[in-house]
């Protein structure tokens, strides 16, 4: 494992404390799951704990939202009320970033997610996440975009307005101060 992607023992304990407190405060997000099982899994996979720390540091407020019985993995999503502040003003992917001639954003959502070791939410995951919401009532979040749409220069994003999740499109090279992305992580 890349030593840069490993937290110190002290930092790991601090993050585990934050995640445990969030787990205990938001029991509606993870019915039937036990913190001790999740913590054991996280401690066995320090690279995943590093990714959760990246999610936390960028404002995502990661939280366990499910368990995949087939793989035994726990599923974390960014559950911050608005699109994570440290992940806004990004175009969609590296191709879109490279296509901008001027006023380039600092990064792209896809590249940043890859660097963090997480996946951008799909439309289905985004809609599932809204059962804990409403989330993104003032912001929006890029979501995974099907290849045919991306091939034509577009990308998809969602937000929550008027009691409804809306799915929109935009040019992949666009970026806005109120648009970021939400991620998922399997541990």
C-alpha cells in the first residue's frame, strides 16, 4: 500500500471516533448494522480508512448506509446536506478539463474521485441517498454519466428542488461554484 495513503494511528482513531459518533447519531441510515463490525472492517483495510478521511476532509460527511450481503462490504456515501464544499467548482472529467482553453477549474470530479479512491454516485445511488434527505437543496452534484452521453460532450448532475430529485445535463467542461460531486466507498 502507498504509504501516503495510510493514516497515522492517532489520526485513524480520531476519524473512527467521528464516524462512530455519526453512526450513533443517524441510526435511520443503517438499520441492523453494528458499529463494531464496521470498525473491524475499516481497521483491516487502512487504505479505505484513508479514502474516508479524504471524504471527510473535503466536507462529505461520509456515513455507512448499507451492507452488501453477497460481498460482505459496507457501503458509505457522502451524506453532507449540500454537495461537499471541498469538491465544488470542478468540471466533469479529465477530458473536459483538457478541452477548456481558458478559465480552467482546479480539477475534475472524476479525477478527484479517483485520487480519493472513491466512486462518483450513480443516478440510482443519488436517488437512494435522498431517502435520508433532502440533500442538495442549494447545490448540485455531478453523477456518473453513461458513455453515450459523455461521448457527445455531455455529463449529468442532480439536485433536490420542489420535493423532487431532478436529473439534468450540462457540457462536461462546465463548472459552477455550487456544483460538486458525492462519492461512495465499499469497505
